[in-house]
């Protein structure tokens, strides 16, 4: 048995690049930064902040949502799988790229972080495909048991 699962919580590094194909499918790619905070050890040694950059790939319906609602600086929670691919560059050297293929995404940026567009619009679009009743009545508040659109998954 084996498991290939990645969970990332970070900030989008630049606006996503989205490609649409003749078949109707789409692929979005963007960098995501995760940062370990700086800290000081008990003996006084300071460990600096460390930022890792991850290449993110979203496809099909998730890519369309990324295209509409995700922008540079947004905070995202992502779940996916690691995949590595290789290619030969112009000089013939083998290059390797490690990417995270997204299975699930939650937008965590507060409402109003992007002018003219709130985070809840992206969450409503993401949940609309699984809950058509909510799409028909988006302005009605949900009960305490059902949670709201702004609830975090954890």
C-alpha cells in the first residue's frame, strides 16, 4: 500500500495561467508559497524564515474556478498529489519539475481582499456543482447545523 497526498496552506505567488483546449478541458498553473516562521532555539540560535515555492496544477472544473476567482496574494488550502516530470532543455540536459496536482481547494482570503470580488463567490461556485439548492438560493443564510459558506474545512 502507498499514499501520495499533499496538503498545502499558502499564498498564490502570481496570477494563474490558464489554458483552454478544444475538447473543453482547462488547465491552470500557478506558484504557491508556504513559509516556516523564524524562531529562536533555547540556546539563542536564530533560525531564519524559510519559504518554499510549489508548482500547482489544477485541471477541468477546478481550473475554471481558479481562472475566475484566484489571484496573486490569495491564501489557499490545497489537497493534491505530487507528480514529477522530466524534459530535455535546449542544451540537451535533462530537467525535472515537481508539481502538485490539485484534487481539492478552499479559498481562505478574507472577503474584499480583491477589489470588486469576494472570496465567497469562489466558494459558492465550487460548492454549486455539489449543492444545486444553494446555487438557487445564494442569499439565504444557512442554519447553524449546515454551517455557512465561510466555514473552514478544519
